[in-house]
C-alpha cells in the first residue's frame, strides 16, 4: 500500500460523497470496531476520530478526510481482506494513521471524552482496548 493510493483514499470528496460515507460509517463503525479492537493499536483514537467525523463543528475538509478513512475501515471491500487474522487490518491501520497525521489537532478533547464514555458503555470494546 503506497502513499499515492492512501492519498487517493483520503480525498475528502464532494458533499454527496461525504453524505454517503457518513451513512456507511454510522451504520458499520461499531460492529467493525468490535471485530477489530484487538488488532487496531489505537482504538481510543479511532473512536475519537469517529466522533470528530460526525461532529458538525468539524471543518468540512477534516470531516471529509476522516469520513474517507473511516469508510475504508468499515467497507468490506479491501486490499487485504479483514478476515485474515493479524494481517487483515494492516491496510486499514495505514489509512487511518495517515488520516490522523493529516488532521492532527482537529480531534478535540470533547471527542476523546465521547470516546471514553463509549468505552465505558461498551465493556466488550473496552476490554479489547485494555487487553493489549
């Protein structure tokens, strides 16, 4: 997975693309995270990114970049199928890490607070985060 391809994946897209990606992310984020929590080394950051992406106060370009990365994470069509244990989420991790670097500083304390509340309300996810 090279930088050019990651750059293409992370294009914020137009309003219709962002709307479609937001619907996909909202529908599939939590089930996908439950499957991946032990393999994604930054699950708390991932949850905070989710809250940042769906926050209307987030700048459009940042929101679009995060939605693109999160859509790649939740959509089952992938470069490396997620069913392969320990390898399946490596491309997702690369895309998410690149997105985090691009939007650094836009994930606010309120997004991390929402992530912490979600972890407190979802013991099966929280145990995966703590179980590392």
